[in-house]
């Protein structure tokens, strides 16, 4: 087992168990190479674009257009967003935005975020995103993609309420938030344990971070299912991706690669600043809570059946040159992860011993 790490990459290596890994990292520009198509799947991944005209930063379709153009340029097989895509699917600009994504020339997939149904009914959001429900799975290119929906809150033990038209903002003080309910856990086990193909897990909220700050409260229940699957056949669950925290991080833990995908757009803080041009603050209601990127961030994920996991990241500059320090925002989040306009690049080769 060997590992070559660039300290600037902010990757943390957990217990590797029976898996081996060799990897190289670059937190800035990726080294370009062309992967062979045989046995390889390429996926464009982005998160938390928060399209809401007149509210957040970068509120034109251009950011999404650039991400989709990159997916096409890189000859991706599919595009996935990891939640917080739009806030109200019933408004005309958002409808057009979702339509552009849904009808793109490359197949596109949705993951529900906590804000996707802030200003619209849950059912309307599902319909707009072409979903029957918030969790589902699909097989593509020799991999099984498993999409989870932790957008539930709990007012009393055993009673799980899905986010719907911003209801979770009005929950009581005793309520707890972000769960994968028991029926969804049962479904997850049925599609992951014994899967004939390696699994990639997608969730808006983190299944890896400590259960606070908006992460999944019963993540241990989810991780136990992953452990069961990998005990039965090592390497069944290979990669887990999430958005939500607007931070860039990679971690290897329990023989799984965990990818915290940075926001495509910005970072949010409860504090306010007025460092952007005055006219920009006037036309963007909540820009005062953001530091933002000049260009959209996305990652090109290349997967191979033999354990290869490659990420070609992206790097941008600060919008209007306003950094977290200038805005009075923290430069690190509550888990010590750096806030900056970067998705790091990485090249892994995971190997698994089968007894």
C-alpha cells in the first residue's frame, strides 16, 4: 500500500483496512490526459448552484451553461447536480433553467437539496426534476448510482416529515433535522448489499461529517449498510459524494472515498457584508451573505471498474475580489475545512483484497 499526498490538497486519510490506494493530488490545475473509453465512465459533478434571480450571486443562466459546456467538451457520459439547484420550480426563470438542464444533450440527473423546495411544494419539485420520489438508483456504464434523500425533519421520535414548501424553516425548537428514514434505509440496503456493480452514493447532506451543522443525523445507520456491503464484497461501495457545506474536501475512510463537493457558486454566512459594488447589493437581495466565485466550479469524475477514481477539478477567483477575510467571514468551516473557490484534482487507484 502506498500513498503520495500533496499537503495543499486538504485530503485526510482514514483507516484503509483491506484496501490499498495509490494516488496523486493537485489542489490547483489538473494534469490533462485522455482516458480510454473502454471500461471508463466520465461524469460531470457540481453542487449548490442556488439559482434564484435577484437573490443570490451569479444569478444568470450563464453559470449553468458553462458547466454544461465543460461536460460536453470533456465528453462526459452524464451530468449530476448534488442539490440546491433552484429554490422555486414554479417561477418562470427557474422553470426555464430546469428545462435547459433536463433537455441537455448529455443525460442529466438531480439530487434533492434542502433548498430545492423552499418556495414550492415538494411534489412540484419532484415533477420538475422528473422524479417519482427523492431517492432512487440507476445503473450506468458498469456502476450503480444510488441517490439518497435526507431532507426530513423529526418533531417527535419515529415521525419523519419531508421538507415541503419551506416547512422545515418553521419547525419547532425541539425538532431535529436531516434524516434518512427507516423505510429509505431498508431500500438502501436492498440496492447496495449484494449489488452486482460497484456503487457510487450521492446525497446533498454529508454522510461523512459529524452529525451537526446540517449533516445527516443518523449517518451511522447509513455507514453500517456500506460496511455490510463491503464486508460481503470489498469495493462494493467505492465513492460517496455530497454538497451542502460549500467546501472542498476528500477523505479516505473505511475503504471508501468521501468527496465533499464545493459549491458551484458561492459560500454562505449568517453575517452580512457590503463589500460588493452598491448596485450589486441593490439588485441581489442576499448577496450580502455571500462570498462568491467569478467562474463556476465543477468536477469531471472518471471512474473505472478496476478501482480508478480520477477528479479533474477547477479553480476560480473571488467575485469582485471579495475574500472571506474582507467580508468578515471565517476562512474555515466548523470541521476545519478551507473555504475557497477550488475543487481539487485527484487521481486514485483503489485495490481490494477478496479472501
